[in-house]
C-alpha cells in the first residue's frame, strides 16, 4: 500500500452520509433514456445523436421499456442504485414516474443532469417527492464561457439558480466537470463553488474521444495537453481536500498527478471501486443498442457465469488464463478490454520501465495523435499490480443507505 494509506485523513461525517476508505465493487447501474437534450455541448459524447432527430438513439424511450430495464438491473444484476441520463433526463416527460418506480423496487435513483430546468423550484420539489436520491450536476465552466461551451445564452445563470434551489430544498448533489480547454481557467472556482454549496463530490473528467467524439472531430484547440491541465487541476484538488470534499479524476495517466493526489485518480481498473461509478456487468448490458433505443425489444441479460475459460459476463469474449478467477479479476479483465480494445489506450515509450504501468491505462491513441506522448514520465518505483494501491488511501463518501455493504 502507499505510505499514507495506513492512516488516511477522514473528514467528519455529515447528515446523510459518512466516509470510508474501504473499497468494494460498485452496485450502481446506468440507464440511457435517449439522446434528446436541451443543450449542445461541444464536448458531449453523443453530440451527433443529439443533433440528429433521425438517429435511432435520439428519441426518448417508452416509460414501459425504461421501467423494464430498471427492474432487470435490480432483479438480475443486483444493482441497488442507478444513474439515469439522456440526453437530459429532467426533460423526459415521464421522469417523475420513472424515479418513483426505481424507489419502489429498491433502486436508488440519481439523475445526471445539466440542471437547467431545475431553475424552477417546483420541478425540484416534484423530483424530491417522486423519490429522487440525488443529482450529478454537469458544471462545465462558469458564466459566459459555460454558455458558449453548451450553446445556451444565460445557461450558467440558470444553473446557478438551480443550485440555489437544491440547497434551499436540501436535495443532495455532486458535480461533474469536463477537462476541456475552455473549462481549465475555472477549475479552482468550481472547487470553491462546490464547497460553498456543500456539493458532496466533484468529478473531473478528461475530455476523451468516447462515442461520437471518436469521429475525428476533436482538435488541439479544445483538447488541452496534460501539462496545461495539471496546474489548474492540482490547485482545485488541493482546495477540495483542504475543505473535506471528495474529488475524483478520471482517465488521466497516473504520472500526470503529484503522488499525494494519485489516490483520486481513476483509470478503468479503478472505476469499479467507486460506489458512484457503474457496475461493469450491468453497464455492458444497458450500453448495447437494444437497451438504449426507443424501439425494439430488450436483449436477454448477460449471464454471470464462465464458459470455456472465456468471460461471458461483460458481453465480449476475452481470454483469461485462470478460469477460476474471482469477481475482482473479472472486473479487472473487463477494464483492460475497455481501455485497450474499446477506447484505444496504449503506452508511450517512457511507460515501458514505469512501475505503475500495471495499474494505469496510459495514453489514449487519439490524444497521442494530437499532442504526442512526450509528457509520459517514468515512475521509478517497484512494479505495482494492485488497482487499489493508491485509491485505498482516499476517503470517499458513502450514503447511509449503502453503509451496510460499502463501509
């Protein structure tokens, strides 16, 4: 374990949640309602599907289909929490009924949202009364820079009004913040906003070429070099840690962080140990087209079993040398496939002798095509093979409903 993991500094508990340094595999699922949205974020993973009403992923799905997916996540996969996203879930016509259904079957519902329409306090009350657990609010910049990034004049002011409403109604929320170039100058201010509004968590997410962003639309004008990210990000992380707010950084190479902050860095191997991230098994099912489109029947859920030394758990066949491997090994195997085969991550020459290569995804191929890989820094430490090596030192919030299994 890292040196500081033995005596982690755990902030004081607050109403509704406590803190834990225990790392268990997540039990959270995800549902995409359809790529219909009220914003046009230039870094959106689904930007083409949102713009085109003709795309089969664009329209919202029927409430009956959404409920059936939720019931499968609860009954087959054993998920106990759910992220509902779109597009934009707050404009889904039946969102209150879906939230209520989730509560009734024991699937605690979160909305991943830009929160724009929540500038109306009554909409917040309706969601709260329906059984909403919390919100994950996308704060991708502030003021005019936010408005330009998402394509909505006045959007930042509306989002700040929504946060005021959530605070007034004591609705819990967390922040997502993409690390696009336009956002970097606001990172520390966003950290201060999180502290002042009592956001429970801030997630900083690398601007990565997932989904529609894989179409070659990215450029060096909006994808920053890691060297540009490092200074503002470290300042924000320092501020959040000083004020007892959990922070997570996704999809950045471990060498791009000072060692004191590596406990907050989550590559694909670390993601399943964040209880607010998605379970790889159910994610592989809901991520397939039949579970993301308005039309068509649902696929049968993937069975949790082995077959001929190949993993059928995650919807792909990847060879595992040890057919008796445990669940943690299955999830790690899936993480490697997601990083290398699905997302095109690879290692720079400097990674070859790095002691952290075993738990780091390396550099995305698309990033290398834009900026090269000269920022890779060999870490001269003994080889590390435990994905939890650094994150075991991080104090993470655990809601009261999850405490029995997560902490």
